[in-house]
């Protein structure tokens, strides 16, 4: 009953205000998950309705397991940009990088389906130099995919040491202050940052001065995201889109468009058809 009730609540939330959202400026959400604990609570059709009613042009989706991403992609190939997570279930979040079968899983899925990137994966410090992570870096290079890394600056530096030309999307901008983000962007021209699950960059429709200066210095490196790391987070997709559009309106038009969708579209290099 709880699952059915949550699905109804989320579905209704997506319906409310949907037409008004659809008329809003273009927006790509670069950080969404549709994992195994969401499938029964929120069927693919209801999930897609929420995304469309939020007025999203496209959505980067990765899931534990990848079956969730494939379900959404089959339901809406024009909307979903598949990103391949190495986790088969949530329990692998802190162990996957020591499990050779995780790399085998990724390689097998890459042979079967099309993706824009590999991730979001959690990796910290010297763990980024392990054989499993190294194999994923190699696969990303081979398949020309970006890496969506949730980790510290040290891990990101180690990934670039393995492949200086890697394209890396730093999840949550590393959860570090603007000055530290700036230093990383200055050091790595092919590093992007998503702002998922952060609110320090804007409040009440106004962009924080330090973040504004950073956005202006690196207008082609940031993108927005919700991060539905639990099923309940799907409830916030529409509200997050409204909140994001509000603070983007505080930026010059071209810069706002970059963060809203152009940077994500450039990073993905994704086409709906082969």
C-alpha cells in the first residue's frame, strides 16, 4: 500500500503545474537516478510524466541497476540520456571499486546498449588508482564517454592522470567551496561540474556572488541536476526545476542557457538514434 500511495502522490505532483512548467526555458537535468527501489513505487510511465511536466528537455539517468535506466529509455528515448552506473544494487556503493565483476558488468552493458557516460560512481582518493576504476577509465576512452564521478579532488586528479583527455563530470561540484572548484576547473579543461543537491550557490532567486564570479569565469563548465538518490526525491524534480529556473534568471541570458542546457548537451554528445 505504501508503494502504491507514493506512486500516486508523485504522479499527482508531476501533474500539478505541468503545463506552466512546459512553457519555461529549456532545461536539462544532468543528475537523476531511477534505481530498483523506485520501480514498484513509481512505474516508468509515471516517472516520465513527472520529467515532462517539469519541462525538462532531456535527463541524464543512471540507476542501480541499469535496468531502471533502460526502462525509462524505452519509454521515452527522446527524453532520457542513458548513463551507465557500475552498481548492480545500492549495496555496492562502497565496494564496487574492489570488485572485478563490476568492470565486467560495465563492459558487457556497453556492448549491449548505447550510453553517453559511465557513472555516477563514488570514488575517493587512492581508490581511483585501483584496477576496476582504471578499467572504467579505459572503457570511457574507448567508447568516447564521459565519467560522472562522485568523489574528492584527489580522486579526480588521479582519474585525469590516467587519461589527461578524459571528460569528467564532477558530481555535486565535489561538495567543496567555490574557490576549490575554481582551482580544479583551472587545472583541467575537460572537467565539468554539476550542482545537484547543492543550494549554496543561490537563494531566493539570487546567485551568490562567489558562485556568480565562478560561473562567469567558466561559463561552459556547469550544469544543474536534482539527484534522485531515494525514490522520495522524485517528488522534488518539478520543484527543483522551478527553483533552478528562478536563480538562472538572475544571470545574463547566454550564461543562464549554458548552465540550463547547453553545457550538458555538449558534454553528452548524445543522439537519440545511432
